[in-house]
C-alpha cells in the first residue's frame, strides 16, 4: 500500500487517519516520512534523490527502522500538505539548498558532517525542525506522538496553541504494527468526531440564515403603516 502517493480520497476510503509517520534509521540517524504506517522502496527513492557517502540511500530492512513520531492532523488535506511539505524540505536540504543547509550542520575535524560510527544525529534534529515548520505553516491543531520525551526538543520552540505533544506507548514500541494501527484507529475516530461537529455547526448556521432570510422577507411584505 505504501508503494505510491496516496491522495486524500484514497486515505479516507481505506479508513486511514490523516497522519504523517516519521521513521528513524537506528544505524544512520536518517528519517523517512510516510503517509501510512509502513514504507517501501518508493519512499526511499523519493526522499533520497542525491545519496552520497554521508547520506547513503538506506535499506528498507524493518529491523533498522523505528517509529520516531506520528503527527495526526484534523483533516486529510492538512495531512497531505504536511507530507508534501516535509518531502519538499528534505529535497531542498539535500539538493537545491544543500550549501546553505551544510552551513548549519555540525562538522568534525575533517570538515565532514559529525558522526559517531555511522550515526549522524543532525538528520533527526532537522526532521523535528522541519515538522515544527510545517505545523506552523499549516496553522491547524496537530497532535504529535513521540518515541521519547526529549525527541521533540525544547517546548519553547513549539507553538503551544497549535501542537499537542504526547508519548508513544513504550510497551507498544515492541510491537510497532499493533501500536501504529491503534493510533490509526484513534486518529480516524478523532477525524470523524470533528467532522460531525463541523457538519452540525454548518447545519445550525444554515438554519439560522434561513430563519433570518424568512424574517426579512416577511418584514418586506408587511404594508407600511399609514401616518
């Protein structure tokens, strides 16, 4: 299912929640974005277009990837926009704005991106920063579940009016498939509840407008009082 781009209509029809999933590579520190709680070579190809020795094209081996965060949005359009924006920001860092991005990446004594063994923590830090930027740009209330409390960074960098932070179930991380499915169900239920509230509000507004229009029409039809 993760082998192609999924529009909002497909996600809704197949009962997926309006979410974006961030997977962290435990060997390299690289981060992968997905519209679904799974990923394939499709996401790898789309998000790692200019691999090099510092940012090699990663494998899809499930044992080296761990869920880092799940962002749940109030509607599918926002989730689609968030996913597209995250992928775009990644490509900008790696291609069109690479020289600028490199200025802010910590270097070692050889002037390479700092790393320990093969792990480069800057990639996860950039992913968190990009998620923050995207949420701020979309301007819709977002719930983010994190694998660790510290992963989100300092709260002062987040807009408290737009973001609600929660922790992923530590026990559930041992069975990520079940955990992510549970989050999918919760996200779907939250979307349905919000949709019902919005529909109810629209109906009330329509009824109020109709009553106001009827009252105005009746007032116009009444004969003017003689002086």
